[in-house]
C-alpha cells in the first residue's frame, strides 16, 4: 500500500523505515531531504551567528529516559518502555546492515536538593519492586567519579538501561537503510492538503501543483503540521520551544568513570569519548519558549547550572546548534491520532522525539495495517 509521510525528522524517518520493513511502499516528503548548502556548526568563540532553528530533531541530544521516568503507569510510561525496547532491537538491525550508531548506556540524575533526593529514593524502591535495576548513589560514591560532578549534588539516581543515542547517526542510518530498500524521497514543501474522492488525500506544493495522491497520509512535520491541519478543520495548536546545545572540547581526554549521561538541574551532559581525540562532550539543551534564541540561556547552559567545575570551565565550544520543539497545547505529548480515515498525526513529541520515535512508528504501522487494505 502506498503511504505518504510528511516530515523527515527522527519520527518521520522511523515511520517511513518501519512501514517499508513491513512491506509498504513509502514516499517521504520534506524539503530537508535536499542536500543542505550550509552546516549547522558555528564557531561560537568567533562571534558567528548561530544557525536558524530547524526541526526538533536538530535540538535533540538523544537522551533516552524511560525507566527513570517519574510515572509508573499510563500512556507516557507505556510508550517509553516500548520505545526503549524497540530501540534496542532497531539498533541491532541497523548495525547488522553496516550502519554505525554511537550510543552510551546508563543515566545518572543528580539530586540538587532534598526534594529531588526523596523523589529519587522513592523511584528506586518503586522500580526495584518492578524488577528494574535502578540504584541510588550517595555523595561518597559521586565523589569518586572522574571527572568530578558538581559538589552541590547530594546524591544521584542511576538507571543502567537508559542512556543516549546519537540522533544525527540515527537519522542518517534510518534514511540510508530506507533508501537502500527503495524509499522514495521528495524534497518539496507541502503547503496544503486536499480531500479527494474515494478516500484519498492530495498534497499540494508551493507552486500550487499536486505533489502526490495517497490513501494514507502520515503527518510528522512538527510545528508545520498545525497550518496543514487547520485548513482541514482539525485545529491542533502547538507551541515552539527552542533548544540550544553545544559540543565542547576539553583540554585533555579524561578517564571517564561516569555511569553514562549525567543530568544536573535539568541539563544533560553527554560524554563523547568515541569522537576523535576523546575530548568531546555534548551539553544541552535549553528550554526557551518561542522561536528566538536567548544569549542568556546559552550562557547559563555553558555554566551547566552553576556546576562550578574547573575541568568544564576550560572547555572550548566547538559547535553550537539549535532547533524548535513542538509542544502540544491542551493535550499531552505526543499526539498520536487518526483524525479521519487515512489521515494520521504523529507529532508534538516535545523533548522526547528520539526516545519515542520507534513506538510512534509502531503505532502508525498498526493503524495502517488495521484497515485490512492490501499492501
């Protein structure tokens, strides 16, 4: 069956890749499929202007927080657990095809105050009762880590099965694998969707000409989906939340003994010893309502929440990038809905596009295949 997916971020690519693996013919539509003339990297130390924000995938660091999630039931919990399990399977499949997917196992959430400490200790008891291997580390154990973590941390929650996946590598692997299997790509911007007879949908391009007709249309275009749906009589407001992130380079490669990614005051620090030289790390991302970047938010990020670490203070900014996340208004993230026969929305993932991409794609495939139409 021909399925058209609009939006080639991590969620759209996951949908296209899984649909193809299940035997469907897929057309992926997104102007970003055209080779970019520029590079997102900017030398922040030179005063260069950072790039214009793009999709939420561009803001992502790829942190996978599933078993450490603060809830233990409900849709959000189920989606996270399912997606984490699917990522483990997908990574093996993609690496089996020769694609490289750098990742880090483990997540350490540092407690900045007694409220966080109590929440963490409660989660440890709750998750261990569920058979999940969360641990709570006291200050003595944190003090032994190399390089040092913020001295103000009064403990930390460790989840060995959560972690981080390089989102750029994941996007590249999904796209390359799907193209090798016959994925059609159309580097065009969709400006309108029209209902056609016999349960079909028509996509209209910027020149007013039709781009494609299809019985199944999947919208994964984030903020761009709002206008397309409004014209169809399906208001689905989403707010932009800008995220800035940086790649830092340390003066010397440390002997990393961290149990994975470290979260401190809502900001993630991702060791990248796999990169050339072994001195790089990623830091991000900011939470800035709206589409305009705030230099003050970037400055606060570079201080890593007043971490006060000498080894981090001397690091050099190698790259600075940003992206826009789509946050649904008046409904929980993400939006996974069939609005009309053949019209699916998988968007508004806010801060969890990378984590929830596999489960979202599985939901899309289930809706398409539940129709009983031939592939």
